[in-house]
C-alpha cells in the first residue's frame, strides 16, 4: 500500500517513521483504506503495538507519521539467525499475545499478522504494526479475501466471517515459525495455499515444551470455535505465563473478556474438591443443629400459621356471636415482643431458663371487605389498613394458640335482641387464665376502639406475677380484650425495619450515600473514557430488576381491586428499576477499577456473567465461598451462644416473616436472599476499592473496610475481649475471600447467610421441616454442582488425576 521512510519531526525534534501512500498521488479507494488503517491503529495504545500519530496530505501525497522502531522485522531476524532460543521465543510469544490482545480489546482485527509486520527493537521488544487490512470486529464484506496466503485462516481463505479467532490462527502460525524457524505453509500465492487444503496441518515440533506444542495445535484448528478464545488465554497457558501480573505491572486495564480468558483453568484436585464439599455439607448440618441460638426453635413456634389462623377465627366466633363470623379478606403473620407475664405464668412456648431470646406471637386480621394497605409495598401490618370497617377484627395468640388479646368493630351498632351477656369466663379460658384469680379494678388506660363500657382486672393470687387485663364492650358486644399486660396489644409489623439502633441506621445510611455518590462519580469517569463492562452491568441490572419484582410479588398482599393492584404494580416496577439502576451504576463505577487494581477478583465472576456456567474456576470459587460461608456463620452462632446475647432483631424479623406463609418463605429463601447477597457483595467490594484508591495500601483498605462494617454487626458492637475478636473475624474472612479468591466466592459466602436468617431444623416432627429440607437440598445441589464443575472433567474417585486434555479440547473445558 505504500513505502516507509525514516524522518525527523521538526516540531518535536524526534525521529519518526513516515508511511507514504503510492507515488505522486493515490486512488480514492486507497485513501479510504489508508484513513481506515490510521483510524483503527490510533485507538490502540500498548507497548507491543507500534503507535500511529496522525494522517495528513500535502501536494497529493498522503502520509502517516508513526513511531520509529529502531530494529528489524521478525522475518528478517528469523532469516538471519534461524531458530530462536526457547527462552527468547517464549518471551516473544508472550509479547505477541499481549499486543494482539490489546488490539482485540479495542475491537480491532488485524487480519495480516505475520513476521514481516512484526518489529523487534534493539531491546528485544515486539511491536505489531501495519494495520492496513484491519477491520472493526463485526465488520466484514461477504466474499472478500484479503491477507497474506501463508498466514490466512481457512475462513479467511473462503471469504467467510472473520473474528478474533482468525487472528489467533495467524498467531499460531507465527508461533510455529518462532520455534521451528520456518514457515508451516511455504507458499507465495493464494492458489498455492488453496492446493494445500483448509484442514489443520501437522504442526508437531521437536525439543519444544509440550504445552507450547498443544497451544500451537489448538490455534491451528480448522473450526474457529475450537481455537483458544483469545490471545490473552494463550498467554495465560504459556509456560510460566501470568498475563494479569504483567498487565498490573504495566498499568494496563484489561477488557472483561481478557480478564476472563487470562485466569487459570481452575480445576481442583479431587481430594481438595472432596474436602471442600464435605466441609460445606457437614458444616451446614452442624449450623442447622445450633441455629436456634441465633434464631427461633421449633419450641418457639410449635403450631403452623394455618392452625393458628383457624384458632383465631374460632376465638372470634366463640366470644362474639355469629354476626362477626363473615369475612372476605384476612392476613396473618408471626411477630415478636418481650415475654409477657401472661405467657411466663402460663407456660407458653419458652426456652431454657436464662435464655434472653424474644418470644413469638401470632397476629391474625380479617375484614368483611378487601384490605388494601396504604403502604406502597402492600403488606398488612397491625395498623395498616386502619381498623375502620365494621366487622374488621384483629386477634393475637401465643404460639400455642392461647389468646393474648383481640380488637374488633362490630358489624351491628346495636344488639339484635335486647342486651347481650358477656361470657368473661370463656375469654379468660381462651387466654389460659383462671378468672377466680382476678379482681375487678378501674382500667388505667382508655381503650383505643369505640366503646361504651370498659373493664379492668388485676391478679391477686399469691406467688404469681402481677398481671392486669383490660376489656371494652359496645352495646354489650366485646370489642377489645387485652391480656398482654404490657399495653402493646397490636404490634405494628414493619418489614422494612432492621431492628438496629438509630445511631447504627445513621451510620449505615452514611455508608450507603458514600457508595452511591462514589459510584456515580466513578461511573461518570469510566463512561467518559469508554470503560466499563456494559454487557455485564446490563445483565446484572436485569437480574436485580427480576429479583426485585419477584420479591415484591411474593411479599405483597394482593386484592381483587384493579386500581389497587395497578398502583402496587407501578410502584414495585419503579422500585425494581431503581434498584436495577443502582446495581448498574455501582458495577460500572466498580468493575473497571477492579480490573486495574485487583483483576483476579473478577475472573470467575466475568466468566459466569458471560454464561460459562461449567467453567471449572466458577465451580471452584463457588465451592470455596460456600466453605468460608459455613465458617463465618459458625462464628456468628458461636458469638451469640457463648455471650448469651439475645438474637438480633434484624435476624428475627426475617425469620418470622419466612414462617408466616409459603410465599413469604419463598421470597426470603430466594429473591430476597440473592438480592441481599448481591447488594452486600458489590457494596462491600466498592467500599474496599474506594479505600484502596484513597490510602493506596491493601491492608489499610481492609482495616478501613472492617470499621465501615461495624454498623452492620448483628447484635450490636461487642466489648473488647474474645467476643470482640469473634465480631471482627467475619468481615476479615469476607474481605480475604474477596481479595484471595474473588467476587463470585464472596457472593457465594454471603448467600450462606440464609442459614441463620431462616429458621431451620432437622426435627421431622417440626411443622416447618419441609422449609428446612428445601433450603438444605438447595445448598446441597449448589455445592454438588460446584464440586462436579470444579473437577474440570477429572474423575471424582480414584487416587490419580487424569491427564489434561490436549489440543483444542482443553480450551473448551
């Protein structure tokens, strides 16, 4: 396409190379190709690619100033000295892979890679040059045949679609020439090459590392799909190759595909895989047997919600008359509050003496009309919707079905037939109390429901704890009965509450705002520079949106009212899109910097996002993450068991929610838990990265990350001592898992949090044993899948490891 000359840049005073197009002018088509070459070459900035500075025209002469390489072409070098020493050939091979990967990272296909287009400078550094036939990835002309016949791939010879694997084929031919000192195809014309056929030739080499020979054979596969996925993948498989370390040392930012390809194959030795699998399964079972120290136990909730709901309806029917039996809508859930004197004195569900855990109660609401919550998430609480419909009632029972209290609005304003007689003895019996132990007194507090008469009782039996009961009637009909003794008859369930202190909530919001603000700044910076794994961010955002929508569907109280359901749908969709956008923003801000600072943390994560679900490294990292997760959950339980602390409210809120109904359990066990693991995984990685960018030291960033984690500590901050060590151990293990194994392992670790968030039991007589079985089988399936995938095709049994696959099959595995 032209001639090259050595020249002097008069403005900068430095030597350059000048490429001239034609002699005394050029055709329009040649100028277009010339301009295209410059446009593509200028996008690539890498030590192993010759820099192109500009393009210009003077007096009909088109010229391109470019970097002057003081050396000779690889073709000239091989012709002069023959074969290269193995060490030097390996060094050249790594540099060629790095330069070609840089071009592919910018979406540029060279299409004419050959020794005469590769310069070797005086320091032994490789420079890939001459992008005259280069194309943008995805751009090609059907039937176009362009390139050098001796280095063309079969699909290139046939005028078919060219891809990165086309350049990989040419790279394999160059590597062969590096080690053999001769061309594999000694041809000059297209016809000569065509006569040799398109099938892979015999590229066996003598006295060459077997791994190098396998790499070259894989590169020369006739089918592009069977070739290595990228040049960086080749660099990683070269003997002693570590392209990630080289990229970090050079300050280069690898593309997501290059990061995924650069990592190791990651297959575990069968003994290691079995040890991890056994640790996960045994540890999970051990956690289930001890989880009641941080969660509820079967004794705390001996009856299922369906039985308790039927019991609540029976209470309303028995003490209120048939007029209040009719209902159209109902909702029920488990709630918790401090143990009441009534429960304590009547042997309600309790645990060992001295146990400080919160006691459970069951709340049931019913209404003759559809209950439409006023909160945007559409879940029923003790006060939402308000009790303003005649016939609406709320009943609170202890876990054994004994009455704690109820409130209701009668369907009728006046008795149908004269005055009604209230059977107080029946109400006391429903509460498991002896009416004869109580005496009437004036109520201390006024009832909150419409009434015309109010009653109060006080227990006087010696040896029993003090207990006051209040009640109210309207026109002879009981509208309130409160045996809680604490004046907190109607707990207001708030599924958005975390149970943390105000100070902890402020600290958590400060962390959240920091993540959003920092993520926004970094995302804008990365987008302006054209960085960011947009495809991965898009897939992650879609996953978060789907999880949020599914969670909203399972949590909401649905009613047959179109307008109410439309309002819920619009809000839930908007909230899901908001969380999806937040995930996209954080990932765009986080991921490019992770690729620059800690690229190894993204290898298995990027492979999974790209759909490589059977990649051995993906299986290995999930299995390792689950193993560490078992250790972290065990530390949580040990801290609460040894200290005697009460179970943290945020744990009990989700635990009792999961027991309230099958949809609630499905929500907590899958979409909610996965979303929380993603949220904390990305948020924690972002805070750690932000600290690393500020302090420049990884160990100091970890220390700051642990301090930022303190507001999230379940059960509050522990005093200095052994409990303080147990408090700091989990965040340290999480940070080390992220840094040493990767983001995917950290996500798998956080996923194990469900072992202490959902009540689990091995007692087959417990009514929620089925829920426990679902969780245990789910984790067993995930661990087994990870175990099998992590083997990478090796036999699970046997004392020896099968030999690695040869040729292209190893790349597919």
